[in-house]
C-alpha cells in the first residue's frame, strides 16, 4: 500500500508533465470556499473544483453531531469506480508527506460520498494546509488516471464560520418533531409544562425550515363535559397551535386543522392520568423531497 501511495503521490506531483494523469484542483489564485447554509438546522461548506464540480461538507441538526461529504461531479461515473482518497501537500508546500485517508467506491451515475470519519479527517487535513485528493482510473480509459483535489487556499476563514455554525445546530432533527403529541391541562387550551417545551421545539425548528410541505393538526379532548363543549374546546386547541406555527413562518394554507372533540380516545377516562392522555393535539409534518 505504501508503494502504491508513493507512486500516486509522485504521479500527482508531476501531473503537469504526465499525459496520463488529469489533475483537477483550484489554483492558489482562484481557490474559493463559501458557507452555503448557516442556520440552526443546516450548515454547509462548499468548494468549487474548476472543470469538475463541487466539494460539499454538510451537517444537519440532530441529537449527535453528524457530517456528510459529497463530491458533486458534473459528469457522473459511468460505471462502479474504486478510488483512493489521499492527503497530499499542495505544490506551494513541498516537503510534506502524503497519507491515505480512505478507500472508496463510486456507484454508477451517483456522486462520490465519503464516510463521516473520513470527512472529518478531510477537514482536519485542509485546516493544516494539506490537499485531500481523490485518485481513480478514467471510466472510459483505465490506463488514464484522474486526480481531484480540494485546495486548502483561502480555507481557514470559511472553516471557522462553518465550525461556528456547527456549534449552533439544534440538538434535535426533523424526525424528532415530525410527529409530536401535546397534552393539556384539564379544560381550556393550557398546555402542560412539558408540552409547552415540545411545542417550542417544533416552532423553533420550523422557523428555519423552508421545505415544510404540510402540517396536520388534530385536536382531541377527554369525555368530561358535554359533547358540544368538548368539540369547541378541541377546535380552539387546534387553532391555537396553528396560530403559533403561522407565527413561525409556516404559510396558513399549508396547515390543516381538525377538532375531534371527545372522539378517538387512546386511553380510558376513569383516572386523571388517563384523561390527560386523551386531552391532546397531534402534529404531523411532511417535507418536500
């Protein structure tokens, strides 16, 4: 493997003179990094690779810090392709040793993906002035080699901005709020303390997500009181939740509400705890795919 690594590195270092190696990498002058998204539900760091495509690091809100890397190619692989990802010194930093980060396999007609651990390694290498580079054989000519590099020039400032975004990601994801059940105090529209916190989470997440397609709000009561009274109470509960979500920026025409009164119990109504379970609003959210 070390011999293979040295050969690849040697090929890369003399790419300008080697007819069989096509090397795609931004020059020192035109290397540009940008933060494409910077909000509490998504952070994205992008880099253009001239004549080839884009490198994209992405992290989303969630219980655990995640990181995805995509090599967005203008021309997708025409066959399954094995690649080696190597951290090498750019031409303006001679004398630094290269090292392998990981082995990859590109699927036909798909962009290149890098596992989480390797993606973090790429960011670490870039922050040290190195140049993560993908090596693979041309899809149409196995004797021709391709090298695709991420330039570390002008990386530091945008990386700091990206890391600041990571630190502010919400500690829950869309899946955590897509189906939410809120419970109420007895009578009226007063939520329990825990449900107020849950609704605040939903409200905060949706205030940053432009891809919400539909929000369904179904409200229910326990069986205490008259049916007509319970129907009005459930309608008020559904409308009060809708008002909060509209204030978060969700268009009214994407929110559908329905009050069910004392119908569709999920628990008996004998005990106070059972009645509280029945006094609920169910929020179901779908996103554009």
